[in-house]
C-alpha cells in the first residue's frame, strides 16, 4: 500500500472496500505491478494468498460491501479516542459506484454514474456534482492523488486489485488461520518503514479481504485503523442504484476543483 498513514487518516472504511484490496471494477485499467524492491521478503505462503485474492477480485463484475470499523484519533495531551464508522459500497463494472459512509467524525455519500460524480454531505446539508471521466479506474486514481476529496476504503482496495499492495513492504508472513465473523480466513501480517498492517483473507473459493488493521508506528499512541467487511458478489442493482436524488432542501454547491474529475480525459 502506497501510503497507509494517509489512508488511516483520510478514510476509515476505505475498499472494497480496504478493503488491501482493490477495486475489481477498474482492475484492468491499473498499471502492472512493479518488481519486488531489494531486501524485501514476503513468505511464499503469504504471497500465494495475496495472488489468489488479486486474481479473484479482478474477475468480479459487480459487488457490494458492508463494512464497519474504528479509527483512532490522538487528541490533546496524548489521549487516544476511538471513532466508529460504517460504510456501504456498491460497484458495477465498468463505471458505476456508490459509497455511503456514516460515523462519529463525518457522514458522506459518493455517487458516480459514469458521466458525473456527486458528493453529498448530510452534516452540511449540501451536495456538489461535476462532470467526470467515463473510466472508474482513472477517476479513482486521480482522486487518490488529490487532497480535496475522500473516498472510503478505495485506496487499499485499488492497490489490492492493481497488485501494488506490497510495493513498500519490508517483510510479510502468513500468521495462520483465524475466524472473522464466522468465516475462516488466512491471517497475514506485513511491516513497512513506519507502518504495520494485517489482512484477513477468506479461505476457499472466495478469497476476499474480510478484515484489515493498520497500525501507525512511531506516532504517539500508535493509532490504529480497522475495518471488517461483508461481501455480496452477486448483487441485484436497479436503474436507480447509481442515481443521486438530492435531499429535500439540500444546498447545491460548487466543487473547489471540479477539473480533477476529468483529469483522465485531458
């Protein structure tokens, strides 16, 4: 994962969500994975689990994820607070996405229909809409490079599908079997320069990421982000699943940087 610290701070329920994981809907648009850096060691068993997950996620045509998790916040005098958050993500290939986030810190809705993207803030009773590229992968990649927009679980999920999840990893291993909400999973652990992260991948014929924990080392309190995911890989969407309907009396505002959504078309 390219920047787990940023992921930790910017989105609690980041897939697929976190989902180390990545967006199957735009997997074919992702750049090929880079060669392992010098000195990196990931056990063959751990790599095999990631490879199975990557291959399976790339084959998904549509899915939904229900995720719940926590994010630590370090406040004055070193107090560590734990914020709760839940997210729902729907993706339909090749260019439809809806994400809804509800939590202690902020509520947000994201709706992308292949032509426009809308971000709704119930907390502010406001929403903004802008024209967007028709390539979901391009849109997500541009958004991840911008500080103006946050998306749940997308950073980790995107890297999982793109095959870049371990590019900054120093060491990685398979811990063993573990159960996440009644599902038997392979428990993986990885270390980067200033971050440790763990990933639980479902065993069997659905190797999907089911849980992720990110620990930011060398910061006061060693804050953590965690998320647990439930997947539906055969969802039934209707014509309004990726259509935004503005709440009554909500204010329509302008994006500060609307051009970011068309960056891939330039």
